C-alpha cells in the first residue's frame, strides 16, 4: 500500500509556491531515518514519480520541468528496516513571472557578450 512501513511517513512536508525557478521543500526529521527520498509527480493521486532528491537533510530544492505549474511532492524516509510510506502529497510550484522578466538577451549575455580575453589577466 502507499503507506507501507506501518503507516509511518515523514510529516509536516512543506513546498513553496511563490519562488522563481525553484521549489523549496522541507519536512520534519523522522526518528531513525538515514535518508529521505523526495519524489515529484503531476498528479495528486498517482505516478509516474520523478526522483527529486535522496538526501540525509530535511530540506531540498527542485527545479521543476515546467514553470508556474503545480506539481505534487511526497517524501519517504529510508530506515534501517527499509523505506517508510510516502507522506501525503503537497503542492509546489514556481512563480511563472520569473521567465517573463528574463529576455533571451539577458540569459545569453555572459556567454556571447563582452570582450574579456585571457591576455587581459597578464600584468
């Protein structure tokens, strides 16, 4: 079942919905957890699931594949006896405004613009 491991799962999972480009995730530490598996899906009720992180921390961030669209995040703990169940899904998304504020020129400028050359570094 989705809540394997005796129904134990990380709690108080939170995801941001207002930051540009990234979704910041956090959850409460779980007793005995060695690592946490964080997954993302496009549905609140089913997969497929993309792995966001496999971490010993209780925070992570995701750069979702589509900006400004809601994704659903779940966290499971990896315990000595195996994985816990997944937490309930929480909604996370980026602020879609970020991409509108960046023109292609802004993003390409550091690569294609300027005249810096290694010779400029010679004293």
